[in-house]
């Protein structure tokens, strides 16, 4: 897969509790020449990474083993860090306004959809 413009070298935090999805997502990101941070599958580990790692963006599953990822989203919002909600909930309401306002990538997704979502995030960030 060719790298979408602006993605090479980007550090992306992957927050996903389902191992197969986390591995697939990591492989897609590596194919796009992104640097994967994680993946992590629980709130505590994700908070540690979000607070302590230099990242460019986060891909956050809305539900981590029955726990809302809202504490992670709060940290990302406080740090003004872009993130994308990666969810199997489609257009359903998520637990917080920040989660609902975020870009959303619905499972299952394709590599081009992921690349497009990340490209849009980084384009918005650079024009802000």
C-alpha cells in the first residue's frame, strides 16, 4: 500500500481491546509508514500512553472490555490531541459529547478509509 501524503512517520496511539483488530490496525498503520504506539487494550494503559508518550493522533475504541474510553478522551481533549473514535456502534450515541463530536471510523473499515480519516485529521490540524 502506498503511503497517504502526510502520514509517514506519524506516531499513532492505538487503543483497542480486541487483539485481532488491534493487530490488524497496527499492520495497516505500519503499511502507511506510521509509527504505532501500543496497541493498548485497557483504560489504565491507554491513559499512561496518552499522558506520557509523544503522539500525533490516537485511534480509540469506544468500549474497552465493558469500560468506557471516556477518561482517555478527556486526557486527549485536555492535551488538544486529535483522535478518532474507532467503534462498532455505527452512528449510535457515545457516552460523552467529546466522543460524539470526534471523527468516527466504523468497524469494519478498509485501509483506504483509515488513511482518509487520518489524512483529514492531520489536514484539519495543520490548517487550524
